């Protein structure tokens, strides 16, 4: 387990150089069916501007997202008091990192369900937070900007609060737009879009993740380049402790990417990854990563079923 954790950390750390996603604190807000004992059938989930099929047995299904660079946290069930408390918590959490005592300098209520607050979070740094309540789903919007950009951030946030629509967690809109947890933002690409989904699987016992980021830099190259560029001692450790199951180029959702799948010899745990770099057209060619990591040993006889599920998930990914 320790060596699997080290190898997984190597992959995750190197990918963070490539992909800067959002790390939002939020509740699990998707109802899931956990009655299916096997890996089929699959159900479709809308994530950003993509869809992906996940097993019906998936639990703890979560989306994190940002739009126009504005982070969006979703809480369910929610009310005005909970959104207020979550805003204060977010401000306090940021203050612990920066060691700057935040000060609220502006607060306005646009309606009975919408509000925007501005907090000073640095010498000339401000955090803008907006909240809106759609029935019993609460949305918290956050962005940090310099003083000269505060007014523009407030306007963008107010427009976003008015535009967002409530969406059933497993509804897939037919019109153009961006899916967020329990919500939908209609329209074309607006820049600064990130979206990710994570889920726990029971058969097999694994975690599944997909993320997209239109603004990620291609630092470090693709997964195969990154693994080939490890320092020699670490490369030798990975080589001696793992068995490569599959490695090479693969097209997913019309994107040219690279797949790197391996099993840890001692623990028999399996890690599967496909990723693609940001293309020239950020709107249609964001950085993408899809991964599945088992949390327990997978026997050689069980690997074909695991790889079949993995292939089904990769084939299911589509740009809407």
C-alpha cells in the first residue's frame, strides 16, 4: 500500500503541474442508486460541456466547477442562513492561509435570494462572494481580484446569478451550455471554465475522476512524457514495482490523448489514466484527465472486467 501510494502521488503531483483545477468545499449533492451489484448498467452525467457514463452503483458523486474564473460551490439542501454561514466559513478559511485579517467593505442584496459581498483579503486584494438560492439548492460564487477589478467582478457575478438555472443532477440539457452541480449555465464558451466529477465505485472498489480545464498550461507534457522524465532513482522504483497494463495514444471524445495504465506488483492495486493537453482552441480543446484507481487488490482474473469498464467509461465521454 505504501509503495502504491508513493507511485500514485508521483502521478498526481506531476499532473498538478499540468492542471490547475478548483478545490471547492461542497456537499454531495447527487442522488445515486447503489442497488446494482455489478458494473452495469451505466448512467450519464453532465459535467461542464461534456458527458460521461458512470456505474449506477457509484456513490459520493460530486462536481466542482468554475465559470469565467469564478469558483462555484453548491450546497443541498440549503437556505439563506446556510449560505451566509458557508460564505463566512470560506472567508475565514482563506484568512488562515494568507494570515491577513479580512474586512468586509461592501454588501448588497440584489433580491430576496441573491446577495454580493466584498471582503478585503490583502493589501490591494479583494474577495468577492455572491450567493443565490434556487428552491432548496444554494450556490456560492467566489473570486479574488485586485482593487481595480472589484466592480467588474461584482457585475459578472450578478449576471451569473441571474443566468444560472436549476437542473436535476442527472438531467442532460440539449441546448448549448455549461453543467454545474444541480445547475446549468446556458450559452457558449465564456473563458475560465473548469469542471470535474469524482465518484466512489463499489464494483470494483475504486475511485473515478474526470476533469477539464480551459486555462491549464501544458507544463510537464502528457502522462507518458512525465513518467519517462522521472528522476532515475524514482523511475527505477516505479519500473521495478509496477506492471504496465496499457500505454500509448488513445482518442477520447475526439481528443488525441495518452493512456497510462499499471498495476502495483505487491499490492495488486490498479491505476488507470487518460489525459489530453490543452489545444489551440481552449473552448473545444481543454486539458482533460480521466482516471480510475482501485482501493484494493485486483486479481489477474478480474483485470479484464476492470479494463472493460474502463474502456466503456472512456468511450462514453462526449462533448455536448
